[in-house]
């Protein structure tokens, strides 16, 4: 089943992250790259402004652009492998964001996908199947893990 509607990260569903509320899961994820304490106060201030800009971004394209800008350092552990080297910090953050999103009002919507394989199309090769259909589909895999946990 291809992801659509409220299953998408871009769906306008309020998502909490680090005591802040974001307009969608994608905004929380992109902001997480910059939400850390930097040792240099000026850079830390700029990082917090980037988080604020992402929170206030008008649409998903703006959110992704802000998250992909290379003018500020992302958190140093972002790509660090954890959990027996199966997952990176960014995977764990995405899991937490989506777990929060679907453990409340949208629980039934995710559980109702039953045993179907969830597939994210478009986007990059990591979170979706990518343009050629051979991407990792980590977003779909993450949602299926959360669905299994919620189905208990």
C-alpha cells in the first residue's frame, strides 16, 4: 500500500518534538537535525533560529529546503549507527516522532492498514523507494514497526 493522506510525513497533523509542536512529522524531523546544544553560543543561537524557521515554514517544500541547507552544522550524531549498528540516530528520531504521531489520534488509521506492506514513494533513496523504486523505504518500514507495536 502506497502511503497517502495522514500516513504521509507531510500530513498537517500536529507533532510534538522536544516540547515543541510542529505542523507535521516532516517539520519535526528536519528540525531535529538542528536541535542540539552547540558549544559556540552564536552557532547555537543560529541553530535555534533554524528550528523556529522550520516550525513556521509554509509548506513541505520549504520545510525540506530549510532542513537541507548546508550553512549550519547538523547534530554530530545524526548519522551515527546505534542499536547494534542496525539504525542511525536519525532512524531513532524518526521512529520517536512517528510513534508520537500515531500513538494518539491516528492510531486506528495506522492499525487499519493491517498486514499490508507500507511503501513510501518519491523522495530520496533512504526514506522512500526513490525514483527508481529500489530505495530502502525506511519510512514504510518504520511505520510497519510502529503498527506492530500498537497492534500489540
